[in-house]
C-alpha cells in the first residue's frame, strides 16, 4: 500500500517478445518492458476456499 491506497498492475500478454524487450502500446498505455511472471501456481491457495478479508483501516490513529 502506498499513501493508504492499494496498488495494482495490468498484465498484458505479448506473444513473440522476450524478457527485457520493450513494447509500445500507444495511446495512454505508452510503453513498458517485458517482465518475467511468477512461475508458482496459486491452485493450492484457491482450493482452500474462503475469502480474503478487506484491509482493516479502523486501527489507524
């Protein structure tokens, strides 16, 4: 979290590019480097079920 706001990313697959290449998307998206994606699976976490609670903001002074 930065400045009490959650952050996010957009993951856009780019076929034919390698890690380290730069991609020009044009418009407001601009350009970005191609980065490696985590190779681990979240299947075990998802299979557990339940839900992930929202961040708690009431503990701040």
